[in-house]
């Protein structure tokens, strides 16, 4: 038997095995096709609602996943500290919102400039931190065995988490952190709804449409902001000379170096952009979900990593698609299956992809990776 | 050996003998150690800190002594939470129990806060003497009451076949039932959706609630465990918002502690289904803490209900009033409901130690302390006059329901 036939046979076997396990264990985890079909039929509007929630959460995951995938594309390192950098994005924006007095104000103008300042600060802050992390923890290990930078990344992740834990105790900077210590979830006020109500609008943009659907200003802002960020990133990678240098470095670092590309500068730029995106995702998640928690980066990081793998790690389009797919999967699992199994379903996808298509959905278009 | 060094050594030996003699004369009182094991990392800290304060207060009132000064009492508040869990951590609680079991000077273990934690430490301490546990806060019925928990409970927690666990707080076979009756009778809730955090305590109280709700004739639209580390629950709340034939339910009951992401759950509930006047939101004592209101934001939390065993602080008897006065003089305004239970655990333990001494026993003997605790009858404490039954449960059955109003919990009434 040829090697190719063997591979195909093995894949078929794995698929059958996996499907068998899903059908065997699925009903325990709420995977009951007839009842799901019935639920969709009974109320199709709910399906739309789950899609809105899934897309908004997926947009945040997609932006985090971009940071993973860009770094992987260029230095083949899974930057485990990235999820925690996103948590720093949440905390840094919350801190700025508190310092500018935005958390307590009702004045719409104040809220708008407060959020704008917080966004800029979170983006710049996380970008700079990410570059510093690369300089400190990864650059010296660039030619070391691949396990070394990975362990260094895990170390950075713990460092960021524990600084986050201390950060969340500093109620003299952010009074709303309260006195419960750093480990508890902190309130991230729902400023967008407050802004909209202050201006006299309904928070639900579809309230007067009579469709019975809910699309809030928060959903819209998250989706639009994510879309803008993704399109600008794509344009940047495709059109600018630095973007071209990034693509070249991703394809072949040594060849790029021979052609006169400053590799260190390109890698720093990658970390800068990835970090900035994490900062933006942090502000978006804070405003959308309303919670700041020192450990939130861990879960978000795992989901975003799954999204990046699903789309094909190293591939930008893949990371975006993967983010949206994971967001939708989590939303459908919460809605139609059983909320306690959502995490299991998401990681089942990770296992399946690694087993069946390790290159991910878009993995073969290497030319696009950056 | 030179002559000089011989003299030096002789002097040293003589001096050390002299010091040893002084030491023996100076510390005639033997030290007994009491430890508590409560989650002091995470949102529950708001509650547990007041428990520790109250226990220290009671001990200070006794001048850290027992049996007329024959014994010195030392108290150590241990933390059974880890930052990584953000709440009580099974590994830490087990380590605490093992540490206590191995230290012979420890004569009582005041804990735990979470019923799931108690389920781990009871069997360890049961085989260590047994070392008596008195909990200020565990409410899962299966820990003590036969037939009220899962099959095999509570016997599986007591491998030494002797009870070592008592609690001063009323269990959830009362709490879950009172909550269901309150929602049905007082709030007019006919349809309810139940969520829990999949822990022993949270699921336990939710199960009792469900059974009572069904027997009252309420419609239980669903009962689900949640992922306590999820970023949000908007999809789940969307599902619940149409679970009642396309309409939201009349009420949502959450069986959980504050650390199980309860604030996020409430935020998403309010975002999808509006404030708490239309769709009622109620939980057990695990969310009756200021941290719930602060974490969710006062306007989001406005109108939610939570129940706690016992009567409100201002309805306590004279001894209870005195406690509140003493507490506030030392630690500031008291709003958390568990401080008084913390005080009572130390209170009843000291009483048991006095009883051991009075009957000529040895309070450093764990078994004698255990027997004295279980023998407590008609105890005149800050909660009123009450007894431990053979299971180690209190004879008190009052439950108070609180409602969040303008950023603080306010008592609505006391029920049985």
C-alpha cells in the first residue's frame, strides 16, 4: 500500500472513531439533534440572537488570535503570554477610565473622550509591553531549541498574571476595585449603555423594528471595531513595505536577511502590532462583558489559541475565521446544548483539528502568513 | 580539654539549667491551638474576613485563655483558597486538613466556608483523633443529615464511624425550601429557571430548591450547571429569556457562591432580561455579601434577593446586640451576615473547653473536646438558645431573606 493510501486510511479510521465517540458521549453533553432541531424550529429568532452574541464574542477572540498567529507565523513561537497581555489591556483601560473620571460620569462627551483615551492608552501600553517581552524573554532564545522560548513564554504568562493579581488590589488607583483583594472579579462599568441612555436612545438598536431581536450598541461597536482592525491589518500586511518585509521574514528568515531586511526590526514590529491588538481587545471585552479579572487572560488565551489552530496557525485569515467560529460554537453550546459543557466542546474542536487537519482550515495558503 | 574551656562549659551548662528552670516556672499554662480554614483569596474574603475578626474578638474577650488560665489559646486563620482558583482550592483545603491532623497541639478546626471543602477535610480529621470541626457557614445537608444528600452520605464522610463535624448554621434542606416558598408565595413566581455552579453547596441548595418548587406547583423550566470561568453568559441568558413559551421566566434562582462568577451572571441577566423587578433574581447565602453588589454594580444588583440562616443583626437578642456593638467598636460597621456565626463557633468551642475542664477532663485531648462539643445543649449564645443534635446540626431553623436596595442588602423578613 502506498504511503498516501495509508494516510488516507488512517484519517478515515480516526474520523470514524471520533464520530463514534461524539455520538456515544454527545447526548451526555447535551448533543441531542432532534431536540436542537425542535428548538430552532420553535424560535428561529433565537438562532439569530445566538449568532449576534457568538459573532461579538468571536470578534474579540479573533483579535486575540491574530496576536498568536502573527507571532507564530514569524518566529514559530506559541506566545502563551499573549492571553495575559489581553488581560493587561482590560486592566490598563479600566485604570485609565478610572483616572480620567469616566467611570463615574454621566456626561456623554466625557464618556466618549474617556473611552478614546483609554483605547489609545491600552493599545500603546500593550504594544510596548509586548515588544519589551520579546526583547527580554524571547530574543536571546531565538536560536535555542524550540522548547526554550516556549517555556520562557509560559514564564512570562505567569509573571503577567501575578502582576495582574497585584494590580487588581490597587484600590487607591482604581477605587472601584474595592477591598476584596486582587483575586476577585472586578466591575468594568457598562459605559456604552450609559452613554446611549444618556443621549436618550434605546440601548437595543432593533427595539423599534418589531423583530423582537436584540442588537445593542455594544455588539455593534465590538463587531465594527474588530472589522476595522482586521481590515487595516490586512491592508498593512499586503500594501506597506514593512508588511511585505514581514511576509518575507515569515516565508524564509535567512533569505529575507540576505535581501537586507532588518529581521529584529520586523519581529519587533510584529510584537508591537500583536500587542496593540491585544490592548484593543482588552478594552472591547471590558466594555462588552463588563468584568475585569486577573485570570481572564488564561481562558481567553486558550480559546484564541484554539481559534488560531483551527484557522491554521500562522495564517491571518485563518485566525479571524477561527475566532468567529469558536465564538459561534461557544454561543450555540450555551444556547442549544448545555452551558457546563461549552469548554469541553471548544477543546474537542482543538483535538479534532489536531488529529484530522493539523494545518488548520487555511493552513496551506502559506503565502498569506505573516 | 584545657582548664579554661572546662570552666566555660561548666558555666554554660549551669546557666542553661537555670534558664530551663525559669522557663518551666514561667509558662505553666499549656498552649492549645485553634485554626480556621476559610477562603481568604477571592470575593468571599468580604465574608470570611468578618468571620476571622469575630473569632479573634471572642478569643480576645476570653483573654486567649481557657479553664481559668490553665491553658493559653492560640488562634491561626488559615486560607484554603488559591489565587489560581479565585476561590477555595481542593488541594489547599486537603493540605490544611492534613497539616491540622498532624499537629497534636491543634484541638479544633473552625471551618470550612464552602461545603465542598468540608467534604474533603471531614474524613481526614475524622481519622485524626477525631479532631472536631465546627463550621460557621457550610449549609450542604448531605454533610450531616442521612437521606438529605446523595446515597452514601453522610456516612462516607466519617470513616472512623464517629461524628466529628458540627455546624452553627442552618442547613440547606431548610434554606432551599424557604427560598422556593418565598419566591412562590411572596414574589408570585410561577415559572423559574435554576442555575448552579456544579459545586457541592451550589448544586445542593439548587436541588432542594427545585424539589420544593415542584412540590409547590411551580414550573421549573430548566436546571443547568454553568461554566464558572466563562467570559460571559449572554447566550445562556438569551436561551432563558425565551424558555417560558417564548417569554422570560418569572424568576431565576442561582445556587452558587460569589466566586463562581455570580456577578457576571447577574450582569448578563440584566443586560438581556432587564432589571430585577420583572424577572426576579434570587440566590442563597453564597451571594449575600457586599462583594456581590460591588462587583455587579449597585444599579445592576438593585432588587436581587438572597437568603441567610438566622435573623437579621438588629433582631438578635441582647447577647447578639452586645456582639454587634463590640464588633463595630473594634472593626467598624458590620453588614456581612456571617460574622455572628464566626463568633458563635468560637463561643461554643470555648464553652465546650470549659465543660471539659469542669468535668475534670483534659482539653488537649481531641476526643474529649469532640464529645463536649457534641454534648452542647441549650447553649445561650449570640444566635439565641440552641443545641447541637446527634448529627452536629443546630436546632435553629430561622431564615432571613434580604433584598439589595441602593447598594446594600436590606432584610425583607424572617421565614421558617
